[in-house]
C-alpha cells in the first residue's frame, strides 16, 4: 500500500523522536514545513524518507535527522539573530527562521539561492535575508551573530566565521576532509576562548570558495 505524504510525514516525525530529537519547537517546525516543495518533483514520494536527496547544482538537501540534530545543537531562542552558510534548497533556512528573530543566509550558487528565496515568499517567511556570495567570509555588515550554522563541510573551522560570533554564541559546522568521515562540531564562544565539542559523524557536500552564476 502506498502511504499518503501526510502519513509518511507523521511517521518521520515519530522516527526523529525515537532517534532522540526532544525539542518540540523543532519537531513542530518539521511537521509544518512541506519538504516535498524543496526537492525535484520526481523525488516527491521520497520527501519524508529520513534521507538526504539531490537538489539542483549538484547539491543535496540534508537528511531530516541531521537538520533536526544540528538545529537542536544550536540551542536557538526566539530573540536570536542567526547566520546560515549554504542556503541550498532553503529547507534548513525555513526551520531556523521559524525559531529565531532574524536569519541571514548565504549561498554560492545563484540558481539555488533564487529558488530558496521563492520558497520563503511562498511560505510567507519574512524574517530571512539572502546573500549571493562566499559564506566562508561570513557577513561582516550584519555581524555579530548569536548563532551560526554551516551546512557544507570544511576542512578547518573558518576563522572569519568565528570572529563574527557573539560572546556566548554558538556555531555548528561539519568539519573534515571530503570523501572521508566528517564530524558535526559545536563551538561555543566564551570570551575570547572557543570551546569545541565533537557531536556526530556525518557526510556533507564541501564548503567551497567563489561563486557560481549558472547551474
Ligand atoms: N541547508 C541546505 C543544504 C544544502 S547543501 C538545505 O537544507 O537544502 C550545502 C550548500 O552549501 C550547497 O547549496 C552549496 O552550494 C553551499 N555552499 C558550499 N560552499 C559555500 C560557500 N562558501 N558559501 C555559501 N554557500 C556554500
């Protein structure tokens, strides 16, 4: 029997709960967002599988568990100003935008950024500002940020991003070489000190320099 998307979604949310996601705000956000609209039409039936899926420009929309886990690790409050590097489909952006005051999101592939911006409009999300650029440099004009989330893997923690984190701020980023196991790292800024925690092994597309105008 083929399950309706709404049933698959309910099943996914309970799976995320079983896998240890506890934050009801995050689970409600995932339950409210139509993931099927962020992926290519042909993959629609797979929208609520707990898996990463291909999007345009050779990129991927992260696995729902990883989206929920990274969001939970960030410890967001409604008054936070957040920077996201790697807008991609815009799915993770919408999760963040629903939980914070203002989201600034940067993407290096213009077609992806345009698609994501359309989705924000369609879903009546008005607290997101987008930038076409290299997010490794952060967004100095808008810094400092309460929280920073990077959704592409870097070999090293980008120093410019650390500098744009408020004291007491938190950054979550996948770190490690391409093709090998990377890890989600959580960095907390205490004064001028940065405390690192290794949270989970993952596999992400790479954080790359430069910008791409066409898909
Ligand atoms: N959060 C996204 C995941 C997208 S995959 C989603 O929910 O769909 C990671 C994204 O990071 C890709 O779109 C890739 O183009 C982007 N990216 C990689 N390096 C980047 C950089 N230096 N600046 C901005 N975006 C970058």
